[in-house]
């Protein structure tokens, strides 16, 4: 059974509503599944490992998959142990961190 954090992340990814940047499109669970199965994007678990490795001890607040200018991006929000909220954008194809900023 997935951990509580993974279940929360999956729920946020699948049903989370967001305020999106212009030009960004939220993807639903069916879109994400098709992209993952076809090898276009890496699984959410891998993305969360990368994000949480950057901020050990952080708590996952939200995770979403979006398409921005024909690039698939995971947006991950973390609460660090020091109480700072970090917003990361990771390339959904390879997990590369595209953006890391304080929210």
C-alpha cells in the first residue's frame, strides 16, 4: 500500500485544482496514465523522490502535472522543516529541476 504522502501526492495530481499560468494546461489522470505508459513522462514516485531528496524532511503539499508550451512539467509544492514553502517545477520526461523558488 502506498505511503500517506504518496497517496496525498497522487490525489493532488489527479484531482487537484490549480491556478495555472497562461498557456499551461492541467492534465487529468487519464492523460497522465497514457503518457507514463508510453514512456513520455516518468512516474510521479520518481519525481517525488527527486524533490524530497533536494529538501530532506520536507512535507509534500501538492503535486500536479501540466503541459506548458508543449513540455510536460510536474509542479511540486513542499513545506521544508524550517517552515518555508518551496515550489519546484520538474521536467516530467527526465525529472530535471527546471525551477525552484520560495512560494
